[in-house]
């Protein structure tokens, strides 16, 4: 439980301290950051640059790749990171402190946001250099805001995996879930011309609703209602599952 006497400024300092520690850990082991930037950039070069023509199609496809990059950080980065931390002696100690779990949990979210923003830079640069994608500064800011908001269900999936599974299993499961969600959501390839099977399945995937909200912020492409409703459903369900996994882990280790 958190200390009721802990002031808001004190809590904020704790969050910033945990964030600084986690960013330092990321800097000391940069391979995760390299992977989170490398694979989306390769996917951009392989699936978008040679296959998409026209400003609107290129902008929409770039938005899809940007979401692909942040999904990778959210699902695999958070999932594997939380699972690995649970196996360290430092984690149970932190969870017994009076401040409670909030400072470290908030720090994870802030750290993820920093890594996510870094991971999309190569995708945006590739789009600028090799495609006809265009965007105004205002729409870019709206797109960043939409991106951060729509990655919530993927962060919850990562937290669910991290609190439920040991680290080795979390690596495999996060990868097994990430790629089908990305592919079936229509993020790879030309999103304006999906294969028939993916076109049927995509509206029910959280990736489709998320990318449609980003399109809404960055382009004039019309959106559909069903994918956005399903994104809300996924968010609620994964929030409940993540909370259950956290309580289950705490009950098993501290009861």
C-alpha cells in the first residue's frame, strides 16, 4: 500500500527517479533499443517503400509502420522487461516499500514512451526520404498524441504477459502475439489494399482500431466505427487481465 502521507511532489520525485534508473538501464543495454528501431525500419523498407505510391497511401502506410514500431516496444519491451524484473531480488523489495507500486509502474510507462518515440524516428526519416508521404506540423503533433493514446492496450498486453509468465516464456509469447496482431491488423503492406482474409479479420484486431485513430489525426482518410469500438473492448479486457495478473503475482509471492 502507498503511504497516505506521501505528498504529490514527493511522489513525482519518486516517479522521476525510477524513470531515470530505467532509462539508464536501457542505455547500458542498448540492444533492446536497437531492435525496437531496426525491425520497424526494415519493415518500412521492405513493405512500404517498394509497394506504395501517392501521398495519401504513403502517409497512411507510414502511420501503420509507426504504430508497428510502438507496438513492438509496448508488447515485447514491457512484457519481457517486467518478466525479467520479477526474477530479480530488487523487485520484491521495491514492492514492499510504503510508496507502493505506482512510482515504478508510472516510470515504466514514461520510459516506454521515450523508447517508443525514439523507435519511430527511423520510420519517419525513411518515409521523408523515399516516399511521397506528407504531413503538416499540426497533424504531426496530433498524430503523436494519437499514437501515445492508442498504444495503451498494447502496453496492457505487455504488462499482462510480464506479470503472468517467467522471462523465457514472455519472450516467446510476446513475439507470438505481436506479429499476428500486426499482420492481421493490416499494418504490413499497403493498408489501402488489404488481402481479402485480412480485410475481414482486421476490424476485430486492436491494431486496426489504433491505426485508424492515427489516420484520423494525420490524414483525411475516413475511419470505420467497428475497429475503434473493438479497440475500446480490447483496452478494457486487457486492463482487467493485466490487473488480475498483477494481483495473482503479488498473491503468490507475498502471501
